[in-house]
C-alpha cells in the first residue's frame, strides 16, 4: 500500500517538475517544508537526473529547492507560533508536555536554534516538521530563515548531485533513503524514552 502511494507521488512529482521546471521544484519543496510529507528524496534526485540530461543546472536546482524550503517553512513557523503554542500551553499536559518543557524548548531554540534548524534540515522526515517547533519556541525569524536556507541548500545540492551521478538509475536511491528512515525512527524512539524519563523525573 505504501509503495503504491509512493509510486503515485513519484509520478506526480515527475510530471510537475517536467512541466514547470525550476518553479516546479520551488513549489514541491515548499509543500515538503510546510509539514506535508512530500518526499524530497524523489524531488531532488529526479531534478539531478534532469541535470544529467542537460536540461537543468546543479546550482539552479539546489537554489530552487532551498528557496522552496524557505517559502514553505514560513507559514509552518507562524502556525507553530500562533496556533501550536496556545494549544501546547492549554492542552500540553495531556500529552506530557509541561510549561517547564515549553520553557526548555524556548531556551534551546534561543541559544542553539541555528544548529537545531541546520541539522534538522539535513535529516529525512525531521526536516519536514522542524519549522513548526521553531515557531512554537518563537525562534528569531531572521536566524530561522538563514539557517533554513543554508541547511536546505546543502540537502538539495547533495540529493541533486546524487541524482546527477546516478543518471537514469536515479530511482534506485529511494532504497537507501528508505533504510535511512529506519535510523531516524530509531533515534526518535531513543529521544522519546529519554524525554519520558526526564518528564517523570521532574514531575516527582
């Protein structure tokens, strides 16, 4: 079932980029960065394949992808600031998020927001949703945009380059990224266990 959905998405992504060019990359990466799980692992390698064919440039697709990420991240950021934060403050306790945790997140983004956003933009799955918690924590918008662009540019360039190197076999990259998602899921599970231990430790 999941493979069928991915196949349908891949077909749509290919048609959008093929018909719209660079603006299609901007559109698709904007959607991917707006908390909508559209796989950049398909968007950028296919774009790299078009570089291989001589229809685009590597710098052009990386810039288009990074610009799209910034465009899509801004509404997700404000959604976190004006929509997510009040919900967390009012109902957070029901999902084990206390005001202490919220204050901790605020301090973390204030002190290390640049690193959090930069690294987050280089991680599959995490990159799609990282703008929302940045908004909840009210990270400085200027820093948020700069590090979103820089991290996204590197991510888009590397994926595009991989697609360029693989050429007509660019789709085989999906297998490797699918396996890497398991690594991210494992790291997320470790974080959840650490968070729960920390939460209950401070609640007693």
